[in-house]
């Protein structure tokens, strides 16, 4: 679980409410049911898998790639020492499903080029699917302020209908702008950050999948485990590069 996103959202809301209180306002004044319904329900673009996607955005975490590299190198050492078929038993202890699938294809004698094509096609399919999911939240971030403005216009229409009640105008005008507030707030504190988080998670996961492909191809070719380790570590993000390699660079 990665609490960074949850902490970021909580801090953003805390900053907003603290600012309101310091200016003499009341946070409760912006929790009006009609604007909340309009902005949040009016913004939703696709609710089919909203729960699982939000859970992934707030709690999803990609493990460090160096652990994956270490796992692949150990498999390469065993394959070099005992042969590719010896990995049949080792697959049971592999946690990474993509690595497990690739190893099984290699053990089954799949042609290296065909194996690469199969695995790369899966990576591309994942990239396309993840891009579509992230775009949903990016679009919601664009819709929310507009829906909020619609809510404000509706509220101002209600204000104009009650011009004969001057004692209520201040409250009605303030309530009308709550919709715009929630539209802008939800876009910049929720939807756009969630879209960016999903995009980042996808990039990290797809990067690890490409790392796995490189590892499996080298294992299948019977490459020296030391060379496999060097090749894979050269593909790691800069912040995960071994310290000695950073100094050499």
C-alpha cells in the first residue's frame, strides 16, 4: 500500500478548511447536498469499475525493480547450471504473473521471436487499457469545473427568482457559488491527481514488464547470469540504479 496519495488528498482538504477557518468562515457551509450531487454525479464518466480503479490509485504500489532483477538473475543462474527445463519447479515460487507466464512459454520451447512478440503484445494491450482508464479521470478533471459553473448558474437563477426576499439573497448567492468551488476543487484535488497517479503506476508496471521480457529472452538464450544482471540493471530507472553504477556514470 502506498499512502502518499491519500496523505496528499487529506493535506489538500485540510489546507482548504484551515484557510476557511482562519478567514472566519465555516467548512460546514460548503457541504450543501444539491451542489455535491450535481458536481460529483454530473462529472462521473464511467462507473463500471470505479471502485477498483480508485483503490488502485490510492493504495496501489509498484515494488522496486531491483528485487525483480534479483529474482530473474537467480532463475538465470539455475537455468545456466541445470538447464531451462529445471525452471519448471522454480515457476511455482514466482510471484510475478507476467514473469511466470513468460518462463512457461520459454520452457515449452516457444520460438524466441514469437515469445517476444507474445509478451510485447501483452505490454501494449496493458498500456492501451491503462491509458484509457487514466484518460477517464483526466476527462473528469476537465468536466468538473464546467459542471460546477452550470450549478452556479442554476443557483443564480434561483437568486433572481427571490429578489423580493433581500434578507435571503446573501445566503442564496453564497450557496450558488458552492457548486463552482466543488467543481474546481474536485478537479484539482481528486480527479487530475488520480489520473496522473494511474499514469505513473502504468509506466512503472509496464517498465517492469519490459524488464521481464529482456530477462526471459536472455535466460532462454543461455546468457551468463552476470551479463543478464548487468543488462537488466542498465534498464532500471535512474533512482534505482546501483550506487556504484551511478558513480561510474
